[in-house]
C-alpha cells in the first residue's frame, strides 16, 4: 500500500503531490494486492498509511475539513505546504525524513578488513591468526596493533603479533608510563656499533 501510494505521488510530478484515502480505496491495484474489498480494504489502507505516517514516511493532513490528503514527508513538500498557507508546524512532521542517516548505517571496520586495507593481502593463515588474536585480545586492541604496524611500515603479521604480546605483558600504550607507544622502538642515541 505504501509503495503504491509513493508511486502515485511521484507520478503526479508536482510539489506538493497528494492523494486521498478515497483514491487508494478505489485503486484496483491496491485491492488486488490486499485481496480484499469494502470495509476491510479501507481498514487495511488506513492502518498502512497511519503506520507510515507514524514512521515519518507520509503525512496525513486535513485539507478541507472533511477529506484528508496524503503527502510524502520530505523537506520540499513541507516547504511547499507551509508556503501555500497550511499549518504543519503543530504536527510532528517537521523533523521526520524518508531516508535514513547514512553515517549511522556505516559498519565499523572489522579486523580482517582493516588488515587488508592497511597492511596487505589476506591469506587463510593470516585470517586464522586474526581470529585467534580476537579471542585473546579485545578487538580495539587488535585494530590498534594493526594500525601501529602499518605506521611503522612493518607490514606483516609477526610484527602485529609481537605488539600484542608486548601489550599483554607491559600494558597498552595509554597504560604505559614511560611514554613509549608499545611497539618495539630502537633508541637511536644508544651506540650499537659493538653489537
């Protein structure tokens, strides 16, 4: 019912496009989709439209006191309704949108994907090593170790595993008191010529 309503609203190619409940009741496609007619059809259509209205997809507004019109709940439609003199500010439509927040939908990178993007090609052995590391260490710790290895341009799993072992013994970088970042760094001032 909702898809059919949106389809009919888009077919009008005007802003604000609207459709009435009577139009939906008399739509043969809606009746065929719901396999019903009469009062039961009206109840199903009203229920679907009210649900979409509650979710912020559609707006149901009384236009002439007797008949309610259904509008798509988008910013351009709301602006057009306000500019035509309709008071929609008293309703709860002003903050609803018909599309989700895409930033919130972005998945956090998992350790395998993070390794592929920052270190190199994934092999079955490395994938197994990452799974084992995730069983022994928190995921954020494994991701940080991968990042530290990439920053040090040491792009192999052994280096990452050494970082994780060191952190297991000495603590994570933010837990270290000596200012080191938890990776095996050389002291360049130390004379190593005799070694």
